[in-house]
C-alpha cells in the first residue's frame, strides 16, 4: 500500500502529459524523498513500474459503450419505481382476490345459521380481513347509527367489484331479506372466480416455465456464440482478407 501511494504521487504529477518519457519519470524519482538513498537498480525498477501505470492511465478514454451503459442504467433507474408500483398493484390484486374468496367462504358457513345477522357477518369478516380491514371496521363502528348507510359508505370507499357485490347483498339482507336469499348466487360466483383464478395461475406458471427455460438455455447459447461462432467468423474474415491481399499482390506483380 505504501508503494502504491508513492506511485500515485508520480502518476498525479504526470497524468495527462502524453509526451512524458522515462527520463522525465527517472528525474522525478531521483528528486523525490522516497528514493533518496535508493540504488540505480531500484530506481530503474520503479521507473518501469510507474511508466506502465502511466501508460494505462493516459490511454484511458471515454468509450461509446460506456455512454450506452450509462443511458441504459439511467432508463432502468428511472423506470424502476414505476415497475415496482406495477408489481405491487398486481400482487395487491391477487391478495384482494384471495381475501374476498375468504370472505365468501366465511359467509357460506354463516349464512345457514338461523340467528346470524349482518352485524355478526361483518364482525367475522373483520377478524380475517387484512387489506379491507379499515373500511369494515369503520362500517362496524357506524353500524348502530344506520346499517344501510354504514354499508353504503363502505361501498363508496371500496373499489373492488367482488367486494362491492358482497356489500350489496349485505344491504339486501339489512332490508329484512333473509341472509340465505341475499347470498343465493354466492356458490356459483365463488366457483366462477375459483375457476378464473385457477386459469390465471396456470398462465402464470406457464409464463414462469418459459422464462426459466430461456434463462436455462442462455448460458449455452452465449457459449456457442462467444466461443464458437464469433471466433470462426473472425478467423474466416481474417483468412479471406489475407487471401485478397495475396491475390492483389500477385496481380500487381
């Protein structure tokens, strides 16, 4: 580390000076405090080492692919929050589907009990709610002030269609319609959404399988392209160029 720090002092001195010679570096090394008592062999070795590093430093320039990479990373970094939001929205939709299907299962179990009313159903839904817990809790708190109005307010706060249909059925049950009759189509709706969810899961699994196959074959394809095809093409072009040069020299003779 000390040797590297010493070399960096000389590199800072000659960096950007493209006409620097080994003699210039040698004079600077001899005048420095680090090599006051050094022998000629040690100075020569230091000059060679510093000269190699200086050539690397001075030959460094801004490449076109670095600009391309910078723009690529810029676009990815700019779009990443939006992509994360899209992903979270998709995951939240799946969670809402699961939660509403859970509500439907709870209602199917409670609707056949004789003394069950809308308030009891809301209390059970609140126990197992996660995403929709806040509007259900607010509805229960306002239930005594007016059942239908509290359910209507919850329906305005919720934007998920399946839950809105459940709320409308609860409103129908509040208006003296038996709960069993209010949810008479719940079995068929639940079966429909289960089949729809199963189909979407199958599509998601098949998409993941295709991505997995693509990622699995990528290393092999890269190996063939980088280690076989590109070298063969390069050798072929080089041989062709040599052949043209030979033919041209023969024609000129």
